[in-house]
């Protein structure tokens, strides 16, 4: 939901949120501003970049590089399905990078990607983002997260789970 909200709010092709930025779950029932802040407690904004499929894959490889251990850089993603071989060597774990409809993400094509400002500044080891030209900077992730929650309240329906991170045997 956090990654989806960044992508939706700013119309990017993809979004990535480091797991360390997500500090709580949203429980069933009414959701308050305090609940939103418990999920995403850190200050900062949403930043978008233009990057190739190859750069996106490299970014994902970094976040998946600490498997099977837990690490805050682990990517929560939106707009993509990542097929992962967790026991492959570091840097070679992403086996397929697909759009949700199953079509392949082109390694040569350029896409828009939204992240939080912590990652945009190279946090959690995402150093390749630190020197990259920013397309735009938006408001805080907490504001983006409120929009789908408000829509759910109005419609009382939520989308089903989508395959995003698929562990291969």
C-alpha cells in the first residue's frame, strides 16, 4: 500500500519503498492521522527519477542483496513483479522484472520511479540515486498514503493482492 500510494499519487511507472521506512501496520477499522504517522513516521518528501530498466534492476538487486537476512533496504514495490532467486549470488537475484500484466520491463527503456527522499539521498545504501537528476519532488509520503485509505472508506472495497515479489524455488 505504501509503494502503491507513492506511484498513484504522482503518476510514475514504478515506486519503491525501503522496508525500514515502514514502521507499523494499519489495523482494521477507522484510520487516523496518528495511525498514518505510526506507519510512515519519518520526515521527507517523495522524489521521482527517470531511470532505465537496467538501473531499476540494479536498485532492486541492492535491496535484495541481504536475503535471507532482514535489512531495512529490502524493497517494497509497486507497478512491477520481481521474480527472485534468493539463494543466487548477490547482484544476480532478480531473474525476471515484469509489469503486473506479465509483460517484460525493457532494460533499455526509460521509466519514471518514485521513492522517498531518504532513498533519493542514497539512504540504506541506494547510492546510485544520490547523484541522479531528480524529475520532481512532491509532498510527504504520509499525504500520499491517506488518499487510498480515503477511497477505501468511500468504496469499502480493496484490490486483491498482486504478485510483486515472487520467490522462485
